[in-house]
């Protein structure tokens, strides 16, 4: 049972998860501010402002650097992971969302024109991030890692 205690006191895990949670809560608040409606799906959903993925991996990278040093293997692994995740969020995942939007519009048009049977397929459009959303996620992750390292785990 020692592994359970270790898991719940792991500064890298707690920092990463808390960064993700902060970003996701901010998505709910920002969505409410814009649309005047609470959408709880934003708490676990992909896409939107800020990027929870970027917050998670950037906090892991910085925490690794703060604990093990910026020249360490641990920091290098976490930093490369963060670069890949952040690039993917603005690249592949953003394009996937754009393609889903076009396909959903085509399916809707075909259905309205009675050119095909009604489709129950609706592709998820909110999967990627703009560079600003990724930058906001990175900022949250870096600030939270600094807070966790110098305040919580000091």
C-alpha cells in the first residue's frame, strides 16, 4: 500500500494534474462568460481556451527541470513530450476539428436536400487549439509548476 501514498504525494503527478484541472475549470468559466450558460462537458472536453494538454505537459517539464536540473534526462524527456503535445494540439488536432466541421456541414446539407438517409453521425469539432489557447495553457502550467515547487512542496 506504500505505492498509493507515493502516488498521492508525487510532486510531478500532483503538479501535472492540478495544472490540467485549473485549465479545465477555466474553460468552464470562459465558456460561461461568453455564452452565459454553464456547460459541464467543458470540464473534461478537449479544445477551447486554455489548452489543458499544454498546461499538463508544460508543468511536468518545468517541475522536472526544477527538481532534477535543466540538463537532466528527466527534464529532456518531459520537455520533448511537451513540445510534441503542444505542436500536435495546434497542428493535427486543429486540422481534425476543421475537417469534422466541413464533414458535419456536408452531412447536414445532404440530409436537408434529401440526398441521403438521415445520419446520426456527428463528428466532434472542438478538438484542437489555436496558438493563443496553447500559449495560455503553457502559461498556466508554468505558473502552477512554480507555485507547486516553491510554495506547496518547498
